[in-house]
C-alpha cells in the first residue's frame, strides 16, 4: 500500500505519513481527512511514495478524501515556496490553499433577492434598535434590482437567517440575478497603450507596474485586458487589499463582463459560499476570481493573468499565522505559470519602483484622469493649531465645508484615529489612562462611554473622576472620528453626516450601505479613517479635509514616510473625480516637509526617488533584505534571555558561512508590552536575499527548543515594519 505524505495545519516543520488505500484514489494534491492524536484534521497530500521511515505498525490509514478537485501542482509548489521562503510550517501554508472544513462545506442555498414594496414600507420603520437588520435593509434599499447571490452568500449566518424570515413574510423575493449591460468603457490613449502592452505579453511571465494617478482608470485597463484573456479561454485572478473593496469592484466587474463567471474568495465569506467559489475556480468554471490576499492560493487551471490592485498596501502582508506577502507570492505564481502580472497603484511601493527602475518590471504610466472633465484636485496646506479651531477643525476647513454644503456637494473629513480622543488626562495631577495589559494609552470612546485599548481590546468604563486624586476635570486629548462627527453635527445641524470606521461598520453590510448612500447623494459629509482612502469613487465628492497627518512623521518605523505619502495621495484622490472641481485641505505643522510638497505638486515620482536615495544611503529595504525574530513572554527577563541566546547563536552561524548577514543586538519592540506579553526582537539584515535565505533555516533550527514553553517566538521574513 503506498504512503501519502500529508501536510496538516499544525506547527510542525514536516509532513505526516499515512497509508493510502488504492480504493480512495489518493494522489498528489488530494485533500484528505486523517487522524492526528485525538483530532481529525483536513490536510493536503504533498507526495505519494512507496515506503516510509516510520515503522509500519505506527502508521495510520487515511480516513477519507474530500469530494473536491485536487490542489494543482502549481499551487502545491507555491505552498512549498511560501513555507521555505517565509520559514513557516508547510501544513500551515497548505491550509491557506484548501476550502473551509477541507471542502466539506455546503453550497449556499440563497439566490439573488430584492426588496418588495411592502417590505420597504414595513422595514423602513422601527429598525433603529436592530443594527444588523437596518444595515441589511439599507443594502437592499440601495439596490432596486436586487442584490446578487454572491452578495447574499457573503452575509454572515445571522443576516441570512433574517433574510429567510423576510422571505417568509414576503418582504423580499427571489429575483433573477441583477443584470447589467456591458460597460467596458472606451479607453484613452494612455490606457490603450497599457492594455495593449499587457495583452501582447500573454503567455509569458511579464511583470508590469501600472502607475496611474488617482482616477486615471486603472480598473478600466484591468477589465479591458481581463475581457481579452477570458475571451481567449483564460482565467483572471484579481487581488484587492481589503474585503470592503470587493462589493463595489464586483459590481464593476459584473457590469463590464456580463458573460463572465465571477466568484469571490476572502475570509469574510460564509464557509458554504467560500467552498463553492473555490470549487468553481478549481474546475475552471469561474472566469475571474476576485479576492483578498487569501485569493492568491486559488486553484485556477487556466490562469492567464494576475492583477494586484493597490499593490503598495500593507494589508497584503499577513501579520499572524503564516506571514506571507500576497503581492510577492502573486509575482512568484505568475512566474511559475508564465503569465503576465500587473501591479497597479497611484503610489507604488518602493520595492516595485526599484524593480521598474532597474528594468526587472516594466512601468506603464497613466498620467491623467480618465474622465476628460476631471482634473487633479488643488491641494492647500493650513495650520494645524489655528487660534479659532473647533475640536481641531480650523477656519479654512470649516469655510470650505460650508461652501460645499451650500452648493450641494459632498465632503470627506479624514482622520486616521477612531474613537473620541486618543487619551484621557487629569488636569490636576497629570494622570493618564493607560492600558493595564499594553504599553499604550487607552482611547476614549463616547458611544458607548468606555476607555478602550486598540491593541488588545481591553475596555473599561469611562471614569467620572481621576482614580489618583479624585479630580473630576478629566480632559480627552486629541480627536478621533467620534469627536469630529459630533462637532460637525453641531456646526452644521442640517448636514447629513455619517462616520465610517471599524466601530461604525461592525455589522456586515453596513459599510456597503453607507457607500451606497454616498453614491445616491443621500449624505453630505463623511467622517472616516483609512477605510475610505482607496478604491471608492463618489462623483459629487469635491472636498477632502485631512487632520492629524503629522502623527505619522513621529513614527520610529522606517516605512512611515512612504506609507503616509501613499495614504495622503490616495485619500486626496477621492476629490474631484468627475466634472466637479476638487480641493484638498491638509492641516499640518510642517508645510515644508517633502511629503506635503509632493502632494501639492501631485509628484509621487520625485518623492519616490528621494525616499529611495535615503534608503540606499542607510542600507534599508529595498536595498537590503530583512528578517525579524520576534519573541514574547509574560516576564521581561524570559524574553531578554531568549533573545540574547538567539543573538549569540546567530552570530556564531554568521561567522561560519553567511558573512554578509548582519545581526543587530536585541531590543524591545516598538510596542514593548501587548496583551500582557513583554515583547522584543532581533533584526537580521543582508544585502543578498540568497545569503539571508541560506542563513535563516540554520538559525531557526538552532533556536528550536531554546525557549521552552515560556517564550513564544516567530521569524518574520520581509516584515511590513519593525513592530
């Protein structure tokens, strides 16, 4: 009987051998269920061999195989690449490539649904105390022709139960899938040149950086090329950085490609829907897979094109479990499959920019907005602490908001801090509300009235007096989205205002409902965080006000300036995307900073060149390659002792063959304590990627068993930053 080597989702750097009965038809790529100790787990067969090093009497037999397609060879190769490159257990990497429950999920039963007249009347009343139902009603109300089966499938179980109740009461009824006329737009000259270059590279590995200003129509280029690839019988993989971007993009894709089968793949899908979409991708039935970073593992037998939208976004880097970077894995997959890969952004990452500079990637430029009526917005800098500011909003911004309200145009006030205020201070003794579990301040929230840690989730009641001296004059310092929402409502009582942040969009569908309200011109002012910074197109939004941008300039993270530039250029790009003139007002104490100069000139190219020169001078990525050994324990002494041993072991190994590897002494993490754990790190740097990859496995093996159970540690290869 042959032996199957199965990758299981456990923290072990090995596969597990099992007997593979001929009757089960087990082969490389089979998804199987096996017994591991007391647990039954789903795993992927990485290989089938004639014999095992394990004694025959200790081997168990595979319990069953999943009734789903095999994981194809290119995805198996990608699993092994991710495990080896990112120093992760192969079974944990394999778990990313299989559907939930090993393919045992049921197909979703719900189809497309639309709101009836009686439902609109009945449900429009009395839903204020039922936020999930209200969010669902708003989503249905904003789609007169109905919401698609894919959208229904994305909803969590409790919302689908609400829908079934509404169907029984005939508040909603099944409809044919919402139809759309083909909406591939006519491309301008720059877009056409880009689309033709990508199409001409069909069948070859050709990496492109599609560098286009905000509103330049990068999505139109994606869809034009996707239509050609699908028309030739291929499949297209389109990645976006966040789940919230999928609904609007899905609508555009379905409208532009009405004959194509489009499926979604991300962690927010119900298990049944995700399993069904995985099957459609694996069998080739799905023409286009739209997903977040998880989608890079989708099995696609006819893959012809890979697109990574907003390729600069840090969300593509997984921060826990398997710490892979989906953009880089997508490029690797395109190379393995010999297909073009398009990395699109108005603010490309410095890694991609350098690759284009050095000729490894081909840069395609879209230097102007796609709508011939649209112009890039005027950017104005205003003082950050004006004398007559209201809760941080200066007179310049207030006057601009009033002007938009008078003209019936829309505005966005952006601050990248949720809650009411970042900290709470006693005016008498100087006490500040600290998190008991983290080395961070507690954030003031007013709805509900709590102090909350945004790192570990700890919350407590908002105190009425100082716990140290009893003073009742407690001052909330700074401002967040809740505070700005309140002051704007007081200043402009007739304005229709909505706040969009992680707190206000917890109910599934609520973000989509607010976006639809904005599109329907039912809102005047949006107050929001970076959730609104990219991928959204509101034709009547003509003003963007930015507060608190300077905070990023104080960060110790070497990527902070690059990320601030990307964030500000993206959020500024929301203004003036149609025929109405746009304006951006940024409140800052540093009007001469290069980031703001580049923003005013709409010149990301000059800023990117400047940042690359700085990175080269101090030998930081992308001119060097970095890995971070991060450790945590309940006691600081345990962390420090482990990292001292790890540092010494690394120095010994570096001296025996990887001389180019530089190992820095242990230091506390930027957030030195989180959720009750003391945290520290050792940074390893090397000018040559191959030398670093040669060093890391040996170092990792040397660390195994050093920490015991008191210290948890991970290796993070190509980290998003030094946390």
